[in-house]
C-alpha cells in the first residue's frame, strides 16, 4: 500500500510519479479525499474539470488535452503509455521530466537497458535523502506489459522493481520469493546508502559486498522510513542485500541443528566481527582452521533483551560468543538454532484474488495456455505491484488484513475497525448463524459480541478492493473468446463460475460501470 504525500510542498521528485499513478487509478470517492498536488504550479487545474470519461486525470490541462486527443486515435492507450511516448527533445518530454524528474521520466520511457539501470542508480541516489515511492523501491511501468514495450534487466541487480518481468519470455512475475526478495534488497540498498553515506554498487553481493562496505560488527541499529520499529544492524543490512531474506521481527534460541539461514547469518556476523571475508564462503574444514587461527573466546556482549532500540534486543547473532558463532557457522551438533518471525508483505485482497484465478487457470489448462493466462491475470490484478505491497510486522499485518489476522497461529484477533473479535479460519465452521445471534466463546476463551455475517464476508471479499480501471481490464480479459471457450469445454465448472460471475458483476453494478462489462453466466 502506497503512502500518500501530505502536501505538495513536501513531495520529493520520485514521489510525484507515485501520486500521478494513484490519481490515474483512484475512484472519484477516493480522489475527493486526496489533499495536495504533486505537479508544478503552472500545470495545476481543478481535477474534477480535467477528468475524462474513464476517470483518468493527469492534473495538467495541457497533458490532459493531449492525452484525450491521442486516445481518439489509439483507444487502448494508457496514461503511462502516453507519458512514455514523448520523443526526446519534445515539449511533452520536457513537461514530463519537469513533473517527474529526469530519472523517473527515463524509467518510464526508455527501452535501453543501460539507460534504465543508470536511471535506477540515480533514483536510488536520491533515496538517500527522500523516501522511496513504495516500501519495496520503484515500480516497473505496468503499461509495458500491455504494449510489449519491455526492458530486459539483469537478474543480479539489487534494485530490480518488484514487478519487473522474469524469464526469457519476460512474463509478469508471480507473487512469491522472487518478488519479495527484490523488495527486501531494495530496502537494504536504501538503508546501506544512508548508513555508509554513499552510493552502493547495484550488483554487489556476498564477499564483494562485504569488501565494498567494509562491514563491521558495531553496536548500532538503523531504522527504516516506513516503520520505525524495523531496525537493523549493519551486518543484518548487508546480509539482507546479499540474500534477499526478510528482516527479523522477533527471535528466540532453540535447540539445534541450525537452519540454513541461521548458519548463513552466523557467518556474516563472524566475518564482520573478525574482519575476515573468507568465513562467508569457507567449507567446514577451512572454518575449523580459521577458528584455530583466530583463537577461541566465550565472552559475549551484555545488554537488555527487552530494549528493542539496541542491537542486543534486535540482532540474535550479536549475542553469541565467537565460539558459538563458529559452532553455528559449521552447523555442529552443539549449535543452537535461531527461531524467527519475520516481517511480512501485506498484499491483501489483490493477491488473494489472483490465487483464486490461478486455480481457475489450472482447471482450464487443457483448453488454455496456462503460463500465459496466469501471468496475464497476475498483471491485470496487480498481484506483484509495489503499490499493492507493504512490509509490515506480523501484528500490524494482522491488524491490516482480516485474513492474515485469522491465520496468526489459529487464534482470534481484534478487528481493528469494529473493535470486535472475529473467528479464526479454524473456528469459522463453529461460528455458525445460530452462534452469531448470541455471544460466542472461541476456543481461545475470548468472547465475541453478536454482529452481522456480512461484515466478515465484505472484509474477506477480494473483489471489492479493485478500482474501476483494474476491474474493467479484468472483465474485458474474461470476456475474451479463448477464456470463454475454455470454460465451455471444461466439465463441472458451471456452478463455481456463475458464483464468481455474480461477485464480479455486483462490483461492476456497484461502481455504476457500463453493463457491457458484465460477464455472462454459463
């Protein structure tokens, strides 16, 4: 979820692109709540007067008129595609650069991988002093997927946009480890540029990154822009860039054997503490020789484990002695494991809906190109868009998303908005209509006051999260002959498909969108 800037005066250059993107996708109701503008004063107009029939608003009279004229010739032209179409040296290119900044404008329109990477470098240099537009960095222009106007980027970049294409076919990435690791690395790169006070090479990982940063084991932690509770040491930041692993929220020490992540992070802490990069890649025999070389030590730092503003409270590996770190790095039987809860990406309803649609794609795969449709539906619903993803602690995730809250260990949580307890997934079957008419006691011992079933239904329904533009693109795709033929040719789909159609059509009706978008039932 993207944070909206509070006012125009406080907007950074990269944030202007974000604001423009949000305005293109907002409903009129949501747009009415927005305060402040993100463009130069010379181009400001009343957005209500500029909106075209699709709800698009570029907040510039000149741009809006030019966009509407261009779309008369190319009805499928998107706002991003229009802005990216400006030729070098043209008036339109100059206006777009003035609005977005040169680096952001380059990211939007270039087809040259070298220029794109250089623009990423300059954008991340700006992020040393301004906030990133999204938790996970920058976005790869979604119009490129519609128009096939791709930039093939190297996989080893530490600042790859979360939604950049994957594979030789340049497909939209399915939400999962590839997408989340990109976000983790981007956050780490911003933190590192601030902690070390300079630009960080975009491809450095492992020993190369260790040497570049000259990583040390200092008793300090550093906070992330969007969550002051997310605090990491220099060693943790460097490890996150190199591995793409999620940052640790809470931890405890368990009996061994240590996990692969525990072994790896122990190596990073040991290498930083002893200033010996060989530890990062050494095999067990070499680690034993290095242990003998550096000598044994059982001394450990002291601190308050409840002080979450200290490294002792945040970094489990800082608490270990040199001997314990070597034992862990070698995965010896005497080594303990570090059990962790990590920060989570809140993807809420768009991601939950694409899982539902991917089940449909798998069901229709005998009559449909499974890979192409899975990628396309993920793209249309924004499943891996940085603007739909927010890095949160597990409790904050539960308080933001009803479904995530219900999955937290199978126990109930407090509904943030209604101040009511809601059933976990495991308890939902017991929480029937009879139970809803009276107080209900959960397995955890908590008591819920009666409330309407529709409250849970609406909070769990992913379709209501889509704005008009997303919903229109999705409905248009599901109208296509390929999809409809596959449905008609696949047995036992009628009832389930008609239920989905009713949900989607209800949202189309609720928005007052054209009836032609409604899907036919089987």
